[in-house]
C-alpha cells in the first residue's frame, strides 16, 4: 500500500472525506485564506508597480502579517483537504500546476521582500522600485491569480 | 417554482449548459471577484480598526473601486450561475442565507459610506475613526466572512 493510499485511509483522512461539515469547513477556510493572501500581497505588488504612490512602500510591509495568516490558514486547510483524497490530488496535473504557481509566487514574494524591505536602511530616502522589482511584482500577480484559477479548475481538468 | 423552471430554460441557461467550459469559467471568475471584493473589504476594515497604520486611512478607503469591480464581477457571474441551476439554487437554504448575509453586509456598507461622506474628511484625514465606524468595520468583516461561508456551503446543504 502506497503512502498516498495510506494517508487517505487514516482515521483523519476518512473523517475529512465523510463528515458532513469537515470538507465544507476546510474549503471555507481555504477561500478566506485566499482572499487574505491575494488582498494583502496584491496591494503590495500593485504599489510596487506604481499604484497609489502616496502609500509608503516600506509601510506596505505592515500588510505582511495578514498574508502570513492567510497563508497559514491555506496551508493547514489545503493539507487537510489533500489528505482526504490524496491519490486523486497527487495525480491531478491541474493540482501540480497550482503547486508550482504557489511556489513561484512564494519565491517572488521572498525576492521582493529582500529587494524592497530588507535592503532599505532606516531613515533612507523613499524606495523607488527598479524595473526588476516591477517585473517581480507583475509576475507575482500572474502567479497568484493563476493559482486561484488552477485551484478552481482541479474539479474539471485532469 | 414556475419562475425558477422558466429561468432554467431561458436561452442564457441553455447556452451555459451546452457550451463547454462556460460553467467552470464563470465559477473561476466568481473566485477572482471574491478575492478582489473580500480582499479589498478586509484591508479597509482592518485599517479602520487600526491595522497597518503606516498606510494612510484615506488611501486605504480609496481601495473601494477594487471592491466594486469585484462586486460587479460576482453579481454578474453569480446571476449567470444561478440562472443555470435555478431550480436547485432557488430551494437551497445556504443560498438564501448567503443572500440575507449579503443584504445585511450591503446595508452596513451603505451606513459606512454615509459616515465617510458626512464626516467630510474630518476623521478620515485625521485617522481617528469614531467608535461607531469601528463597529461598522467589525460587522463588515464578520458579515463578508459569513457570505463566503454560506456560499461554500451551497454545494453541501
């Protein structure tokens, strides 16, 4: 018996799949976490691209806790939903595309954090995003919205 | 019920039923709209409640156009999805609960909007939202989460 088969047959995996409210509950968590991640990171990326220039770029760091809360909600709920039907998800190409997009989005967020936030000294003049930073911001938006689309389409595509 | 049956047999409903990818496309757009709508509202509500103070309250309230774009996307795709499955959505308790939550959330948003306009820019510019505005923000945050929750539950009843 493979690991994935074992996983979905653990008491926890069976409970998530069969309980009347567990699956919708974790799906709801996943949807709320999604809005938190996309809302906060979306605004940071748009700011780097030049939207609402009156917002201090370094100040947008204060949105990161919301992104982390959303990410944690989605990691926990996502793993839970995965466990309930591990073989199906693992075998789904659309699911894999979603995972790749999330990893790319995460790498981009870390790169942008390093460029915009960590290298800025306190009291330094306002940060002006380089074209490199703008590329990272633009591709991040594509990755996160792509992840939403892929996630929704797991139910329809192989 | 007759109305629901009629809706489900309109040309639009038939087009959604017979065109491949129509339903998943609207559903996906509904999620993108949800991210703009709920993501934007959460940022505004949390800012009113004191989160991310380095970002001016006035600029954050200025995110409302995103919320409106999200709302229009979701009202449109939501209506289309409803027409497609009118006879099942129309008798779905979670769907009506979602509509009730949306109506209350909408009334609350209207009250918030009136409070912003009536203030001129007094508390907005000074970044001192009065307590009753914080109540609106808290209610808004909770109500929109209820809308999402009821919406998700429509698939399960």
